[in-house]
């Protein structure tokens, strides 16, 4: 696993599949992410530049977790809620 800044927050996006959140959180902890830095993503507020996103993919029948870094803002959204306004750079993937 690529080295993440262990002081930065990781926002977990599970596309409404809340039953998988604990599994994703445990996998992140096993890969050296501090438990206190892991949180369920909110549709109301996106993360900050430099923080991370862990998103299950695909949304239904998920096979992996895509880990991305928030790298900026974008003028036009292309997704749901507050997360539509950020740019992300994929870092790596973990198999579920």
C-alpha cells in the first residue's frame, strides 16, 4: 500500500451500503490508517485538499476500495452532493 499521511482524514464513501463500512474501516486500519482519522463521508460537506477518500467500487456488488487524494476544487460537479465539487487523484486500490 502506498504511504498515506497518517495525520490526514480518510473519508469513506459506501454509496448507501452502510453494512460494508466496518469492513472498509478495518481494512484501512490493517493498512496503517489510524482509526481516529477514518470517518463516513457526508453528502453535506466534502473533505479538504490533502485529505483522502476511500470509495467502494462499483457501488453495487463492490469488489474493491479506491483510495484517492483530494487535490483541488472543480467548478462544475459531476457527482452527488458536496463531493461533486472536488477533484481527486487515485493513489491505489485494495481488493474487498
